[in-house]
C-alpha cells in the first residue's frame, strides 16, 4: 500500500511568497535567509523546505507571480479598449505604471551581492526578461491582428508584422530604461500617447 502524498497548501505558498517579496524588497536577496522567511509566516524552517528547496526557488516563484500578475493586469487594460491604437496605448501605459509601482522590489534584489552572485543574478534576470518578451510579443500580435480584422489597420505580411512588434517592444523598453535612469516617471502618459500615435499612424488605412 503506497504512502499518501501530502497536498501542498496554496494559502501557505501564497503567504511564503508574500513574506519573501516584502523581505527581498526591504533587505535585498543576499541578506534574506530561509529562517527569515519562515519566521515571517510563523512556521518552522522545515515546513518551508516542504514547499521550496532554497531561497533561489522562492525568488523564482516570486518573480513568476510578478510576471503573471503584471501581464494579467496589462491584458485586462488592453481588453477594456476598443481600437488598436487605444489597445497599444493601454499596453504601454499599464506596463510603465506597473514598473513605477514595483521598481522598489526590482532595484532592491541585488543589494549586497558580490561579483559572482551578481553575474548569476543577471543571467536569471535575462531569462526572466526573455519570458516576459515572449508574452508581450504575443499580446502585441493579437492587438495588431485585431486592428487588421476590424479594418482599422491595413494588412501587413508576416515579416513586417514581426518587425513592427520588435519596434513596439524596443520603444517600450527604451522608455522603461530612460525613466528608471532618470528616476522620473512624470512623462509616462505624454510619451505613451506620442509613441502609440506615431506607430499606428503609418498602419491606418
């Protein structure tokens, strides 16, 4: 007779990730221990290991949650708009507003890391970035297809479509980089309006 496999409690997993995110944001990834996370949720460290083998697994889960929640919020904002231009505007605006809202977490993660730890962390960030870009690429493709299907936009071939999505994402990431470097998000709406208007203008019938 086989032993019964215990079922992981979703509520406890959620508590772990919420506590870890707050600790990472307050102290940086390097200074937070498994003991710190366990203490924050009122559990023993052994209980924590049942859900996550180490701190890196917790960070992966935290970032997966961030990606999912961010893109779900962007998707909801896009769905509430009707035209392709409005949808692209909502895509840009929501992504940048979420960055502004959550940048404290992102900027705190690498505090206290040595060169080797920083190198490994940057590799992890690159992998996360690729996953996000894949989802963003798909979302923008759906927006363009919607505009073409409704007759708002002229039809374009597959290569031009891919090139355009690349330009759209490059514009988004360029805006993100400049606003983070300047620590100034005051021009989000004006920049988004200009970019989405200029991009869509060349595609309208």
